């Protein structure tokens, strides 16, 4: 009887560890997901589950190449939290986030999901 319990415990533990969601990171305005140490996450970083990132239409970064096998398990508090993709819901024009040669912020308005105008 003890051996059966022990076997069931190990099987339960093995299969529950496989079901853990993998974490990847996105930027505020980007359309790709990254591993935690990617150079493109220098200025902004938002944690999201790998499956949710794919469902929201994010693509894998070609520099860090994140996959389910090389990303860390999720540290998100609740599975009910769905990250909002503000870039895709942006229907009103906002100020461009690009910089001019002088170092000032661009004054043009844009509806582009990247947050940048046609020139940036």
C-alpha cells in the first residue's frame, strides 16, 4: 500500500510540473516576446505566459529565440490575470515616441500600433 501511494505521489508531481506555464517578456510597444536576458528588454519589460503571448499575436524574437524549453516557469500571481495589449487597442492618435536629431521628442501624431510615426 505504501508503494502505491509513493508511486501515485511521484506520478502526480511529475505531471503537475509539466503543466507549469512558461514566462516570456514583451515590451510596451513591441510585437515580439523575449527571454528575460534579451537586449531588447533594456527599457521596458512586461511578464506574460508563453501561451498567452502566442494567443495575443506576439511573435518570437529572432535574437534571443525563446521557446517553451528555454524559458523559465511563470511567476505570475494568478492565472486569471490577462495582460492587456494596449498597442492593438490604440484607436486614437497619440504623440510619436520617436526622437528627432536634436534629441527632442517628435511632435507628430500617430495611430500606428508601434507608437511611432511614419518617419520613425
